[in-house]
C-alpha cells in the first residue's frame, strides 16, 4: 500500500527529535491539518453540487428518471469524455495515473493540481467507482509542500508529505486513529532513531486537527450502516469470521489478477481521450446493469445496500458484487483518478451480505465486518486499516477480537498474491523520469 518510504527527521536522521523541535513544528503541523481538511471539504462539496446537477436537476428538467439505464450510460460516457479532455489538454495532465502510483507518493508539481482537482470532481460527481483518497492526498501534498517550503524552508519535503498524508487520511476516515494506523508501518520501517511516538507526534497532531476541522465543517466520507450489536459467544463464530474474510479477499484478489491486463488493454488505445471515453461507456453499461447502488465511491450506497438487504436475493447481491468489482477495475485502469479503498469497502460489505443471505445464522454485523476486512486487506495490503474499517462498518467494538483473528489467515492468503497495481511503461508528464510506484 505504501511504497514511498522516508525518514521524518529534518536535521539529524539518527537522533530522536527534541521536545523543542516537536513544539516548533507543531504550528506547521496544525496548519497542514486544517488545509488538508479544508481542501477535502471543498473538493467534496464541489463534487456534491455537480452530482446534484447531473443526477437530480438535469433529469428532472428533461423528465427522465436518473435511475434510467440510458441516463446512467450517458452521464458516465460524458464523464469519461470530459476527463479524457482534461487529461489530454490541461497542463499537468490531471496528475499521475492512479493505477500506477501509491496512496502516498512523491509530491506533484503545483501545475498539475488544477487538472487533478477537475478530474477528481468530475469522477466523484459523475458516478465513477473510485474514492477520493489517492487524488486528494496528491492535491494536498502538492499544495502544502509548496506552502511550507515558502514559509518554513528548513522543514524537509518528506516530513511535509507524511504529515499531509496523515492529515488527509484523518479527515477522510473521520478520525486520527486511521492515519496513525496507516503510517505506523512506514515510520517503523524508516531507518532512523527516536521512539515511535516521537515520530508519530506531528502526523497525529495534523490528523487530529484535520479530523476536527472536517467535523466542524460538517463533512463526512466513510459512513456506517446501523446494524444490531453482537450478542453471541465469540468462540463459535471464529470459523465463520475467517471463512467470510477469506472469501472476500479472494474477490479482491480476482480484481488484482485482472488489474494489469485491464490497464494494458486500455493503453492500447494510446490516447487518454480514447481510453477514458471507452472506460466511461463501459462504466455506463455496468451502471445500467447494476443500477444506482453500483455507482460512485460506494460509501452512501453501502449504507443503502445494508438497509435494503432484505429486498435482494442472493443472486442479485452476487450480481451487484461482480458489477461493482468490474466497475472498480475499469475506473482504476481506464485513466480515471481516484482511490480503490472506498469501493473495496462496498464490495466487502456486499460479500458479507451475500454470506448472511446464504447462511442467516451468521450475524449480520459479523458478516459485513469480515467482508470489508477481506477486500480492504486484499486491495490495500495493510492489516491495520483493514481492521479499523471493519470495526467502523460494523459499529461494534466487541468484534475486534474476532477481526484480529480473521485477519491472520487472510494475510497468509494475500501476502504473496498479485497487488492491485499496474506497471506503466510511459513517463508521466507531471513527474519527468518517475518510476512507477506501488499502488494503494
């Protein structure tokens, strides 16, 4: 999940940062957290306004249901065309190809930010099955590296990238805990001195500030469905937890196996305008088949799916899973910009619902939590964030021991399997000479 590894120290890489240094850097860290949350909020609000126009006002004006297959096909096709125009003609080319870069990657040039903001808003509003995570981290990183370099040039770029990523992840998932879980592995892997919490101090400050800022602004990204709490003995549920998590991971791994071939196939069209438009048409066909529940990043749709679970047969849920999986694959590999974690959560929850429909004796909360755990781990390769999201989705802390057990066989399943990552041969104009990084 995280291929861009660095050290946090700005002066002496082998010494722990002093308390004085941490206090001096606290103001920039707070600023980074506020700006990270504000940028996420503004992009999300702009996307929401455009989404209302495309999916509420316009179809109402012409007397067409927004759930109509023709409307879904038309909007997604035009979204692909619009993103292709931006990637082809706007300076910076809309940032890097999200299929080939890490969730946390080296900063882009500022010139790439306007195009990346535009394609991110278009994708989120147009119903593309990608989340905002990788795009908004790239946007915030480019802006804040330039800003901090202007006012605090003594602060290293790599530290700014880490603190910005922490702030953005904290805002995305509504809590600084998510950011620290993601970054703990990076910090532990860095070859430099200092206690772990010395090195997590500034990222945690940024993430906490960003989370509180987004809460103040009224923004929310990851939503949790209301489900009954677990009231059964844990021991007897261990086999079911592990089985559901592994099944969900296999669905995610199917996507990982197909990821590179899909990416290579679209790149045979050579021009972004062609392969994003083709991707939009395919997404439109899938959306018409799967319906509105299979559109967008999947957070709101996940809640709706759980609330309406009794309306669907097992076959219908299986169809939703396949449609969303292929929508994620096409959106990720056809030149759209965005992250894969939010759609993976939707797919995992749907797998959990399918297992609950087939085996009603398995508690609903356990099924959806383990489903989310499996797909997120298969897509992200980060056990901490998979466990965290599973607990958030279920809304039941009593599931934590079961999830910590279930993550172990899933890790053995995914650890040496292909990643959801494309190796692009071309050099991105926004970052000359850049080699492909591992993807989230």
